[in-house]
C-alpha cells in the first residue's frame, strides 16, 4: 500500500512539500448535478426565483469558493488561480442542472480541489436559492472528470 502523503512518520498531519516541483500548466474539470421538480427548473430558466437570478449567483458563489479552497480544506496549498469557468446545462427531460467547472493555473500543484469546491458550492447555492419552492431537490454525482499537468500528465476519468 502506498504511503499517505499528508501524514508524517509519526502519523501526524503535514502539508506536502512542493517546493522543488516545477511549475506546469494545470487544469481540472469537475461536474455535479442538481435534480429538481420541473416547475422549479422553469422558474430558474425564466429568472423568476424570489431570491434572484439563480444561475448567476451560483456561478459567482462557485468562483468565490474556488478561491477559498485552502481555507476550507485542511492542508490544501494556496495557489494562484489563472481562470475559473462555471457552466450550467439545463435538462428539461431529467429536470436537472448539470454544473461543469474548469479551473486553470500554472504552478506546482493541481487544481482538482478548487474545481470540486466550486462545483459543490454552486450546487449548494442553487439548492439554497430554490429550497423555498422545492425541498426535494437533490445534489448528485459531484466528481472530478479530468485533470492535466504535473508529472502524472492528463487523466480522463470519463
């Protein structure tokens, strides 16, 4: 079994030393899904939710969350994020919104946690803004779908 990188020899948590690693272009793509009632999706698409434009607010919340990742996830390195894109794809047939987040950076460590955090917070924001009209919404399948950069190169997970 491989040694855990965030645990030192005495079993205590530690931040991984990335000092000697070269800077490379890094990119990560994460996705997630919010399922809801068809009427809720229609309200969102028409920008008629009482709390405001749900997708614009969720997009902003996701971007802000990505930038706060090292404050939320223990031992996560603070990094310089070059770009964050959050896109929403509505699906009338499944009454859902798919969230796709792409984060890019040039640095010594990857941006997977930033992409996953942005996707999660965007989904939570959709839920929060719509819960008054649809308590049965479900946040599902938040996952990393692709990462590139560093010594492991490109990894496609779907």
